[in-house]
C-alpha cells in the first residue's frame, strides 16, 4: 500500500487534516483503530458557534441543542452569565459528538480520502533512518503502509509521536481526569451551559452541565490529575448530582471516562512526521476543550501537507509553515491560557468568590481583558496583588 499521506486517527483533527490534504491533491489514507468513527464518545460535547465559519460541516443533524451562552458559578454560588460569543470555544452548540465526527469523516471521504476501520497503527516504518510509513494491523493481519508523510492524530500521549522520537508523555499537573454521565429525566429549562468551580467541587477543574434537550443533559467533571486519586472524580460528581433536585432523579443513558491534556502545545513536526489535535496538545489549558483548535490546526496541517505533496518535498523545512502559522495564531492563545491556568489553580475559593462578585453585574458586551481586570480591582482592591500576573498576560 502506497500513499502520499497516512493519518492515524479519525477524530476531528485527523478527519480535517485528511480532508484538506486530499483537497490539495494528496492521496490520503486514514486509519481508525475502532470499528466506528465517533464511538465511543469521549467529550463534553460543547463547541463554539464559530465552527460554522470553517465550513467543514453540512446540515445541522449533529446539533443537539442551540445555546444562548454560559453561566459560571463560583464556590459560593454566585453566577456570572456570558453570551455565546463571549463564552469561549466550548459553548454555543451542544453536539451529538458521534454524528459530528462522522460528518467530518464523511467530508474527508468525499474529498477522496480512503478510510480503514478496525485498523491499528502498531509502529512506524523507517528506511535509512527516515520515516516512510506505518506498520498496521487489521484483525489478525499485519501489513505495511508506505507514505511520504505520517500524521499522528491519535490523541493524548500520542504513540505515533513517541515512535517518532517526540516527548508526548504528560505530567499529572498537565492532565485532567474526567468522567461524565448523559442523564435522562432531568428537569432543566436553561438555555445556558453551566460551569461550577471550587476546590471542594472539582479540585483544579470544574463540573459542567450541558443540556442536550428537554430532559437530557451531559453532566461531567474534570479534576487535575495531580490533585486526584482513584475514584475521586466519580465520587465528587455523584455528590454534585445528589445535591441538586433537578439532576438527582436523572438516570444515566451513557457513562464515559477519559483524560484531557491541559498543557502547552508541544513540538508538532519531526522530519516528515506531523502531530495534530490532542496529540500535539492543541487544547485550551483552562477548559480542556479542543474541538475548535483541532479544526483550525487540521486545516493548516492539511493545506501544508498539500503544498509538500505538490512540491514533492517532505522535509521538516517544507512542513514548518504549519507550526509557524499556529505560533502566530492559535498558539498565542493557548500559551497565554496555560499561564492563566497556573494562576487560577492556586486561587483559593474565597478569591474565586470575590472575582464572581465583581463580575456578576458586569456588561460583557464591552468586554476586553484590561477593562475586565479594572472592573475586578475597582470592586475588590485587595485583588490587585493576586491579579498582577493576569494584568501582565493581558498585554500578550
């Protein structure tokens, strides 16, 4: 088997990369170790409405709910309300994530991408020290796939990256452990995605409630791995649900558990090997959301690969525009948000309560980072010292 590009993983990052590479003229194979694209669902299923601007999806059947925005609750219950366009990359639509992934994969296939399911990458191929494809296994059959470029879109702690000599192992301080129920028979009439903060609620993370319909919602929790222990995430999530009458009667339709990187992006190119999505840690370190980042990075990766195939040059220099463009766009935000994460993790609940109190009546249609910080300090001058690092970051 011989292709210009082999993409390992059919999630959003892999499918978008494969599609844009194929649309640029590359012959692309995408391999997926599972038997179905998009299953099992490993996601809170929220995404910004800005996804529409990328024009990578047709129709609306992937949308479970159209949200007005987000509500953030501090440890003492103070609520801050944000409109959808102010609420970040995880709020706007609540998805049917399996259908969402399948629609992205369908777009790749329409562009000419070949897709093989039940197919694991078990190693990379090398000839004279240069990567020239992957060793794959489908059921009991092992075979080689030759390719000029290999793309690792294989998620957290990418094996493809590790085989290529990249450091993809995450420290517990940069990893969120997550569990989530999809509950039926809940009583939610809110048009907002809700986030709950506090060291007793979710150490180093948050609880989320995303309504999927009239009586169905995703209710999950993410906890920083360095602050967790076995079973703690589920214990705290069950405690949160039991304390809320609107959720307590809910019955689970689905349960999932997983891990999300909350780290700075890592090296994404090594010779003719390229990482994208969670594999490259293209995830918002504050929220753990990576869908929008995966689509943005996937488009850049695919276009860069297409140019390399057109030029028949597969070296690191030819692929470097992918990372260079990200450094000037997406990575600026992710690196800034990593620094913000470091500050927020060390904040006491009392400080979070003061922040929420300052912002609960703030007019967010006038939002800018500096004006926001001024609003915080004007109401609670004692916050000035704690917010000085954020003031510096606001200038980045």
